C-alpha cells in the first residue's frame, strides 16, 4: 500500500511515522515533508505543493490514498480537486473547511445549530470594533477571521492590548474581518474525532498549551506542547462534548447541505461545573496534539483510513497505549514573531524510527531541513519531543530528560507542560 501525507510539520511527521510502522504499508510519501521525514528511510519527501500536481503524482505513482495534514490546502479545496479525479483523500471539502478557515462562519454556524460557544460580534470597521470593546470591557478575545497558523487570536487582559489587536488585524485590507468574543473562564482541552460522512469516531483526548511562556503567559502560539489523555475530560464531560458539540456540528453541516469528512477538532473550554463551550473548530488534527496521540495509538492507522473511505468507521474500535504521552515543543529564537532560522541542531544526528526504548521518547520534526548532512532549523516550531510514562510525571520526566541532549542557538521551550494534568489526576 502506498500513502501520501500532505504537509511539512510535526503533525505530518507523526502521521507519516505511524503509517510507516504499519505492516500493510509499503511506502509513505510526504509532500513536501521536513528534515525528520527526510532522514527516515521509510518515508520519501516529495517537493510538490501545487494541488493539481499532487493529484497527478498520486495517479502516476499508484498511491492508494492521501491524508491532508494542514489547514491551508484544505481551505484551497484539495479534497474537491482529488475527488473530481476519483482519488481517495481524507479531509473535508472546501465548503466544510470553512469551519476553520472563517471564524465568522464558524460562530454563525454554532449559533444557528445551538452549539454552546462564547457570545460574539463580527466587525470590519475599527471604530465600531473599538466601541464594542469599550462597551464590553476586558478581558476579551479578538480573533482574525481567516487562517493565521494558530496565532490569529489575542486574549486581551487590558484595554490597550485589545485596541492594539483591532488595529493589527483590521489593517485596512479589503474584506478583512475580525471576531470579538467573550472571554471564557475554565480549562481548555482538545477534542478530535474522525468523520466518514456517516459515522463519528472519537480519538484520544488531549490538551494543548497555546501560550509561549510558563504559567500560560506570553503571546498565543500554534502550540508549545500537549499531552494525551487529558484528565480534565472525564467520561461525563466526554459525553457532554459529543452530545452538545460534536454530533450537532456534524448533523448541522448535513442540514446545511455539506457532508463532513475528515478530522474535526473542537477546542473546548470546560467551566468549573464541567460544562463545555466551543472555542474554535479545526478541520484537521491539532499540532502538537497529534504527536502524543499518534505515539499512543496501537490500532493500524492505515486500516482506519480505509474504513473511513467505505463509511465504516462504526466498525473500528481504537486501541490505545495505557501510558501517558507528553510532547514538548522546542521553538526557535523570536518565535512566534519572526523566528530565527538556519541554525544547526545538535543532539539529533540520527533519526529514531521507533521509540528510544531506554528513554521512552521519540522526536518529531517540524521546522527543520537538511543541508550538508546536518539538520538545520527552518521554522518557528522546530521539534516536538514526546515522552511516554505510566503517569504524567513519568512522561514529563522522560520528555524533559531527552531535551537536555538537544541544543540549537536560541532554543526556547516551556518547562511546565503537563502540570495541569498532574493537578487533575
């Protein structure tokens, strides 16, 4: 079996790594891939980003199916292009992907279908947006309507930050919109499911760490670390999320004439009474949540994707490693603003195709490339070091111990990934 994974981040490395471990998979292509996928001899990087050229590659190389990692090709209609050529591809159509590509679309959709979320208003005028902020006060949340690689959200705790966010996002560009919404109190978690157009298959729960600095301080990022499972999502809360958010969302899309296929990610805020509200939707797996989730998945992933194409996800019973998996992102200097690139990464001279048995860790690459037989930084989030352990503390210790052997100029990372899980156990 031949499979194509589209993307170049840590999420795509983790998915490709998992697929390459399956006995029924002969070849995994990654387009365009990164330094880690380049080093794994079971994977092959394909330097193609044009969507039509990717479809031609799939046809020419008899690829069985394609899995889309990032949001941009989904918003550009890669699924529609592939399906028009009768090619199997896992992901939502361009219309369905609006749940992520437009915050305003998602908020209107949630209100229409009674899906719990924060109150909000949409603006394309600076003055009106600022008047609304003066009226509501702070803290308040300002979101760029479009895709922003996980960084188009400002949680403003004071008035100056809120007003500056409006000016930054509504920069005079035509058709630019922002969503201003209520600040929700509680604990955030990630809830990801697979959809085949008919059935919903929940994945293991996880929790992301969006802020750059320890104790959830600093600017929002694409994610500085994650762990799975998330103790905050009890069986009761799991049921509430499925019944009040996930199922109504998939059914709501169907009522609106859109069949949802692919990954559906709900970022949820859980209040002190255990009630979830939807912060955002993504139409793909999260990054860095994918890395610990893939590290725990024992079921043959290729067979899961095949079942989805036959609308048989209801026949799949996912098997998970009982251990905790915890991933810590190593980011470049000056991330998330203008990250420094081009630095040699020390301590990862060889790729580990499976877990390091001695340390119970694996390193997934994101912003890396290879030059002259050296691995070089090439993005904001460079690596994700995943540790496994019988509990959160052990997984945390394993991941951070591995990090001590890795170095590149300006490397930054959070030291408290997993602390909330320890509190919730």
